[in-house]
């Protein structure tokens, strides 16, 4: 895919996007297991989200929600495998950061699989967040189920 031909539109997610979001999540089975996909379904109904579109086709999504008066959580973010490495995840994350900052949140928080968990595809996920200015805040035990320890990463949003 030629990066110069990609015109990505980031917009608010609507209920008629849910099936397309599930399609992207199912294509990311190395990241989103069947239980994760059930949690995504539940979160779609209760939290806000964004979708990334190319030619009116959903190729990525982000779901976010407040967890404290000054902290917004990025619950889920994913880009279809065929569209990864083209900056779409960064565009989605930028948009979530702008929304959080505009609403007065000072921190964006995300949880991801810890490095000691045997899930090598999450190494790229951790690098993505660290490159984007997130810092490791703490480690949590058994957050994602048995033997799925998490790193909690935070990013301070612009003043």
C-alpha cells in the first residue's frame, strides 16, 4: 500500500460502526482474544470512541472514557493488519489526546500486556506508546486474567 494514497478520516464512532469495529478487532486476534472482544463489545455500548476510515471503510478504532476527574483512559485501540505501519494508530491516539485535553483531562492512561508475559506481538505495542511519550507508571498483577500482567502507562497532556 502506498502511503501517499492513504486519506484517513478520523471521526466519532456511531452504533452503525460497531460491526466494522468488531471486524477489525477479530482481525487482531494476536492482541484481542475472544474474551477481549466481548469486553470491546460491552465498552462500545458505554464509552465513546473514534474510527479511522479510508474510502468510507473502517480500518481502525479507539475507545476511551474518563476514570478520574483528571484522567482519561484509552481502553482499546486497534488498526486492521492491512493498514498498520501507516500512522493510523498515531492519528487515532492524537485525536483521543486532543479530545481529552479539550475536556480538561491532564493525563491519558493506557494498560498493556507486561513484557514478562509471553506475548511477543505486544513488544511493538509497548514501543508505540513509549515513542508517543507515555511513561511506565506501575505494574498490575492479573489484570487481564491469569498470567496476563499489565503495565499501566501514562502521558501528561499539554498544559
